[in-house]
C-alpha cells in the first residue's frame, strides 16, 4: 500500500512542479537555518571531557581589589586565573591525584634542516600532569616526568599539525629542534586532539585551538617567558622586570586539580580556605574568602561559553522554521484542493477517509523529505561559508572552523526536523481533505465548505 501511495504522491507532485519546488524550498530553508545554528550551538554547549567532569576542578582564589569585583558580569565570582605565588603554593599539595599549573606563551620552532622554514608556535608552559589529567592522546612517544619540570629539562611535545609541518608527520621522538634559540628534544607527538570548547583555558576565547607545542613548567621562570594569554592586574605595583611580575598580584596562570572523590574535594577546599586565611594574616587577599573548586560543566557555564545570545539565535532559527512550515501548510491546502476531484473519485470508488488521509500525508512526507535533503545541503554550504569567514591567514584552523562542519549529528537533526515538518505541515491538510464528502470533492468544492447558491462558505 505504501508503494501505491508513493506512486500517487509522485504523480501528483509532477503535475505542478512550480508549487512543489516552492514547498520544498520553504522546508529546506527552515531546516538549513536550524541545522546550522544547532550544529554550532551543540559544539559550544557540549562538555569536551564528560567522563571526568566530576574529577576535574578549576581552582580559583579571590585576590582582587577590595573595592571592585574581578568580573563585572559575575561580581560574586573570583578571577578565573591565579597569581604566581598562589599557583606555586597549591602545586605542592598532595591531595589531588594530579595537579596542573600552566600558561600560554609564544615561540618560534626551527629544525635546522636546510630549506626548512621556522614555524611560529603558540606554546603551553605546563606541568607534567597536563597530558594524563586531560586524557591527551599521543601518536608517538609520551609526555615528560615531574622531574623534568624541576630541572627544567629541555624537552618538548609537539601537536600533530606542527609535527607535520616540521617533520612531514614522521616519528620525530628523539629529534632536536630549536625553540626561541634554545635547543629542545622531542619526547612526544600528540594525536589529533581538539577539545572544544577549550575548557582548560577560556581566557582568550572558548573556540581557540590547542597550542602547537608544550614545554615543562620550570621553563617559565628559568627563561622568564612572557605570557601570550590574558593577564590582569589591579594593584599599583612596580612591574619593571619579570621577577616583579611574578611577585605581583597580577593573575595570569590557570590551575586545575584532579580529585578522586568527594572527600578529596572537601580536603582540597579546606586547604584553599586555610591558605587564604594565612595570606590574609600576612596582608594579602583583602576580599572575603571566595575560593572555589569548579567542575568542568559548571566552569563552562560560569564563563558564559554559551551565552543568552546563542540561545536566542537558536530560538529564532526554530521560529523561522515555524514560519516556513506555516507557509507550507497553506501551499499544501491549496495543492490538495486542486486535486479534490481525483480525491472524490477515489472516495466514490470505496477509499476510506483514513486511506485518503494517509495518501496525502505520504505526499507531504515526500515534500518534507526532499526539503530535508536540500536543507542539509544548504546547511553544508552555510557551514562552509562560516569556515571561509573564520579562515586564518596562515592556513590553520580556529575553533569555529572545527565546529562548522556537517557531522553525523547534523544528519540526525535534519532527519528529525523532516519528521517534525511532515507532522506539522502535513497532518492538518491531510486530515482536512480526508474528511471531505465525496460529492463535494467531485463538484470541486473547497474542503469543508458548503455552497449557499451564490458562493462557498465554511
């Protein structure tokens, strides 16, 4: 029976190709806008590491100006980063399973090979637990040990794309290169790893790509490396040298801890509070105690990774889809009315109201399925346009480019919207034609209308 309905629907659609194209275009445009907005929104709102959400915690301490909060939009929250002295003190705790203190700097990598061009590389200066804490995958080699942080040892880990540019993608473990005129030995090469949002450091944007190189934490002080990320100061202090900066109240370091259970979290919170009280007695931390251990999902929310504007845009996309479907309902009503005589013949020959309704619902389903296929193609074009819009000058990708692609979830979304469109746009016109009397259809009267002698009225 379904095959028969499909043949009838195809025959009906071919009789008025212009109206058919208009309906398909309306559905396609609505679905394309929804798929595009949902693809980006879901990428932004997702937790990149949900399996460790309850274990990983961002550490924050409120060392800010007693007169003004650190964050205008969230005045109850402390700064998102820590000062050097606070970060180093917390790194010494044995409560966490792992602890990471880090910041971003810039460097230039060169292999010394004839003809090879030096490569500018954003570099993360981090402690050894970074890779294990955040489940960073390796293609070759591994990270360094805690002893390498203390040395510091001249070892480096490369991102996959940087290893491709420097060594053609070969196993470069054991090779030496120069980073900012210092010689480093490659100990590991990452596999593809692109956590979006970039939860572990949101200070320069949630959609930034991970760094292209990683070096031990100890090099920050040993080489007096400047921060290439966000840093903020509130207190008038002398900052004539790197040592002044390190000893200041400026916040510029990210600190994360991995806590095994609720008990460890309580002990770590107690340690934070005790440390803050000691610092207050020493004349620091003038604000009331506000030390936090924030899990990943809460951290993303507190930092407005998905803001109200993003939610409004998704709502507007669905509102646009609703308008497109309402137009499709009207077009389907007009279309079914044009075929009312054929419907009357089928009713006169014994077709039930249910069969008439299913036949026309099948026709609506074909229109919406074609609209979904075209809408998915249009969504692909829109996302491709976003990728071009956010393309970087050096050919690398930023976060929006990684999000802006037709993923399997986009296909599922398009199929779900096609089913929704079929039900919303097709049910009422199909039900309306299905309940029409055979005689009315044969006379060409509009569905559900009666004739008064002069005109048709409801």
